[in-house]
C-alpha cells in the first residue's frame, strides 16, 4: 500500500451515495482486495450490522407503514450507536479496517437533505450516537438518482420515495463532499464496476 496517500493511516471508510450507486458491491470488492493483501477487514452495513441494528432496520425499511422524519432520524442514530459500540470502535482499536455500507453521512443527506430536518440537529444527534467516531474517509459513489433507481430490482420504504426526494439527497451528498474535501473521495459510479474499484483503491493509496 502507498502510505503517501493523503489518507495515510485511515482505517474507517464509509461508502455513501444514492440508491443504486453500488455501495455494497464496491465495499465488498475493496474488502476482498484488502484481505488478499493480508489485511484484517470488518465489513458492516447501516442500518443494521448488529442484532439490535437489524431489528431497527426492519422498522426503518419495511414498506407499508409511516415513520415520522424525526423518529426516522432517531432510529437510524440508535442503530448506529449500537454498531459503533459493538463492532466499529473495537475494530478500530485493534487496527482493523472497517468498511461501512452507509454511515452517519447518509442521515445528513437523507434526513436533513431529503426530509428537510435541520442539518445541525441531525449532526448533533449522530455525533452523540457515534461518540465522536466519524469515518476517516467517505467514498461518495456519484450517480444520477434516476440511473441509480433504474438499477434497483425492488426498493425499500425509503428507496421507493419519489425521484424528487432522491434528487434532494444527491444534492445534499454533493454539498457534504464540497464542505469536507479532505475527507471525501468522489468517484463516478456510472463507470464499469472494475473501473470504480480501481479508482477507489487508488484514492485510498491501496494501489498506485
């Protein structure tokens, strides 16, 4: 690995983006590459990743019922708090790579950007949940919301929102990336998967 990368010793990496951006696929491919290099990797997803979190995930993503925006934000934060305490923080303490399919930045994009909640309040809620443990690096897989939605074989409660909602989410992700350029990698996720993986690995300094 190339330690000259601007991310140096980063070990906690978030994969973010709109629906259908390829977060799960790219995170898994990067994890596989790291493991082939002999690195220890923990791959997690949000919401979920723990027994408590998976139960919350069912509430958040199951279609057929309404969840108020503030309740939605609080449930995401609760799932996240459990994941940080149970899995993420212990792994980081051991020097293990943590690759996360979504993190608190999704709440900033979806519940603030998409739902219209105050971004300062959503940040504060999640900072408490994370105990200050935010990702070292955020890989924003950028794709047009329409294209991402077309890739989906069947959406969940949030994925089934109108396109206008997802456009607000995409714009919020772009704003977050612009506001934290030292933390964000922005990759064109409309490219072939192999190209996306290579771009992410290069940006992280894992390959040249």
